[in-house]
C-alpha cells in the first residue's frame, strides 16, 4: 500500500505514505512488546517506548492527513511533509521519553504507585486518550469532507468500515481477551485478533483514501468541436 501511494500525481500520496510507514513500524514493535518474543526486561522497555511513541505519532499524522484534505496546505509539498514529520517527531520523542522514564526510573517522576493500581496519568493520556481523540477527529473531518464538500456517499462506507474494524480490535483487547487467554491456557489472547482487525482497518483507510483522491474523481467530458 505504501508503494502504491507513490502512483498518485503531484505527490498527493506522500502524507498517506507517512501514515502507512508509521503503521508498519508499530506492527514491528508489537512483535517484541505484545508477542511472546524472548527479550530481556530492559530491551522490552525500549521497544515499548518506541511502540507507544509511534502510536501517538502515527495517529497524529493520520489526523493531519484529514486536515490536508481541506487544502490548508498543498499536498505533497516540503512544507506539508515537513510539518507532519516535525510535529510527529515531537510527539514521538516526548511520549517515548515518558515511557522510558517510567520503565527505567531515570527521574522517578513517572513511576506508578503500586498502592494506586500502578496508575500513570501521563501514559494513560498519551497511550489511550490522545490517539482516540485523534482518530475520532480524523473520522469527523473526513466525514464532513466527503459528505459536505465532495458530495459523495460511497467513501463513507469504507471509512465507517475502518472505524468498525478498529473498534472490534479494541473490544478483543479489552473485553474478550481474558476469556480467550483463559480458554487457551495462555497460548493466545486478544492481541492476535486486535492485530488482525487493526490491519484490516488500515487497509480500509487506504481504500477510503484511494476513493477520494483527485485521480479517482470523475472528469467532465468536453464537447466535441466542429471540424
């Protein structure tokens, strides 16, 4: 999918390509964080920092893709790409630092209190709340763009399908996972299905994006001239 976006004219696929690259990095990190890959505790903490940092950076870049759709900035320009990369890097570095500080106890500023259910407000906001806000804002902005500006309905099927698939993945993670884990004696859990549904959701986002890009818009036929 990331390669296919290069086929769009005038560089209008570069922003979406950044999102897809971010998603690929997230999935690689999940092999070492969510999976049962044998790692030392310190190495796993490092991958967790990258993982969580990339989640918030990638969802932020996805939101900016929706903003770019309103032509606030020209697609594929150095300014547009640069703003995405810089802002995403700031979120990645900040979130990664908080995660690593939590795991390595560099400053003891973010160490969760075991007497308070290991609550960590900073990580909760950055890992759970902020990406959810970005995703909801992306859906709303794209829905307004498609329905009010482009006057199309079909792309909303793809966008809504992506939202449903993502929601199913979260349900498997937070609701169904304990039952799967207990039923299989710990062999698998909801993370397997969350990864699958998230992958399908990303595919649907790419299909949605492809359906609304300029190359797919109908071009009015020109009247034939007289000889």
